[in-house]
């Protein structure tokens, strides 16, 4: 399971976490390339083995209308 972004306190973050369903362990995901802005309330989907992140709210509380894939 992969989690990207979210809210820490009152601030959006850009963290990526990976949860291994077999071992029940979390690890911080490693990122490269263009990393999306810290955001929350976005949509994330897995499409043909590719993660796609769309929209949400940026760290300044403004609506983000961008698409990122990895």
C-alpha cells in the first residue's frame, strides 16, 4: 500500500510511505525526478503499474490542479 502526501498538524506534506502487507512494516518511499508539491485532499491511483497523483490542496491552502506520475 502506498500513501502520498497528507496533513501533519496544520501543514500539508509531501511524504511517501510504503506499507508492506506481508510484513506489516512501514518504510519511507524513495523519490526521484520531479517531486510534486506537498499536498493533501488529492486523488491517487495506480494505472498500469504507474502511480498517478491529481489535484488537491497545496501547502498554502490553494487548490492544486496538476497531474504527476511515477
